[in-house]
């Protein structure tokens, strides 16, 4: 999506650019606000001095042109997502950078500032508070500001180690006792502190790979939920509706009938490219194998007009009559519930690699076998031909 890049445009060109963007959009104009554009020195922000940085001027001009604006804050691999003073602060985030290839998911990583650093987090909170206070003065219907949203962007795929204290606390909350944890993972840890260490995480990855990856990604998501709560409170203080990256401005169209379990994959912020999950910044063989399978399927699916969908976000649709699910003998309880709803509504489900048997807690899954493909496909040359046959 194109956006109005006010900070990189001469102010004399603003009117023409706004009108052109509004002409090709049915919902108004997207305006991205970069922290690095407005803060050159720590704690010193400019929303008023330089003409091209005046948010109020952007809002007033759009209002005079009767153009609705949708502002978005967040992070990407673009350098101006962060001020220069944050660049050397530790710890840093290790995030993926997308390449231009549409089919082959080439993956590489760069380091950017991390929300795990208190100075970075508090600095962005102050910046966001000041920016939203300005936008709140121009809320619709009296002004041009229709919405303001936040998107984690590249930061959501941070592959650096999490705080061991956080891991220890969250595992204790979820499992209650180390005995219950050991029973699930077939381990013999003395306490959760031992699990939270790099060697502990490697042990559970070796013992129960799928469940360990599910747990690891759940812990990462919980950390972002905590930080997101702080940001959401700022939106509420300025009376601007909260819209986050989990609630996009517009629904994604299309029906994708090939669904892949992405527990061992990390989806990039565009959701179309992916890379293996890195644990403590390192690649795991199980995750790498899952990546190769997904990459292969993406290419083959594209050859007959299909795109991949991801099990973590898949929900039944009225348009889809048959779905092929590429997964192991484990799927999450949430996915299992969605699949059963789909089956009950008349949908057909095919599991080429075998029917999943357990969820993330090693609890057995009960299926209506008459609605499922019970025999695994042989992974040979005819695998993709059989995949095609499902949609004929």
C-alpha cells in the first residue's frame, strides 16, 4: 500500500500527493509516522519547527481538501523507524529482512533496537504520547483523522533470547509445578529456572519439538501483549480508537485452501514470506525442515493459482469446501476447534501427512473420521498431483 510520506516531501507537493492518493483509495489516505523522523536527540522531538514535520499542518491540509487520514505508528527495517541514539543500545533485536523474490523465501537477519531495552521502550512511549495528543485535536468528524493504528512490523519476528526471568515466571504460571512440566516434556528439571536457560530450552526442543516451539512462540507473544497493553493505554488517554497489527484496517480477501501449520515457522510482517523459527538466535533442524517443506509447497501451489494459508490464523469460511492441512501429529487446541466447526458445517478436510492426534498439552484429539482423509499420501512424485485433485 502506498502511503503519504510527508517527512520526505517538500510541503509544496503535499496537496498534489494527497489528492492523487485519495483518488486511488476508497478509504482515505494512509500516513505512516516514523519515530526517527521526529527525534534527532534523545527526548528532543520536533512536531512543530521544521515545516515538513508539522503533523498539525498535515491534518489541517487534509481537512481542507476533505480527505480522511489513517495514521499508522510502528516499526520496520527502515532506518528511520528508530532515532540514531537508539542504534547502539543493548540488547538488540535480531529481525528478518525480506528479499524481493515472490516465491523463494530467502531469509537474512539484521539487528535493530529492541523493546527489551528500557530506554528504547520508554522513549517510544513518550514519542507516541506526544504524537497522539496532536492527532486527537483533529479527530473526525470535526477534523481529518479517522483512525490511528499501531503495527509491530519487523519487531514481531525478533529472534533474540528472551529474559530468563520472564520465561521462568510464565512457565510456572502455566504449569503450576515442575513435575507437571517434566511429565509433558519427558524431562527431569529440578525447577523452572533450569528450563529458562539456553541449555534448558535446547533440551525441550530435542524432547518434544512441536510442543516446545509452540511454547516458545507463545512466550514471545505474551511479551508483546504486555508491551502492547502499555501502548493501548496511550490511545485510550487520547480518545483515539485502538487498532493494532492484529486488527488490520481492511480485511484480507481471497480463500486459500492449502493450510500449513506454522508453529515451526516465523511469518514476516507481510504474512506472505517466512523463515525458520530461531531459538535464542540459532536455527533448529526441525524448524529448518519445516521451512523447506513450506517453501516447496508455496512454489507448487502458485503453479495452479493457490496461495498458502497459515494454521495459526486460519478460520472456516463459507466459500471454501475442501481444505488440505499440512501438519504433523500435533496441532493446537484452537486449530482443532476451528477444524471441527468447519467439518460440522459440511467442509471436507484432508491431512496428506496423517491425522493429528494430540494438542499442545498432549491431550488426545477426537475426530469424525468419516469427514477426513484417513490414509496419508506417499511423499513421492505424485504428491502435488494429488494436491491438485483435491480442488477439481
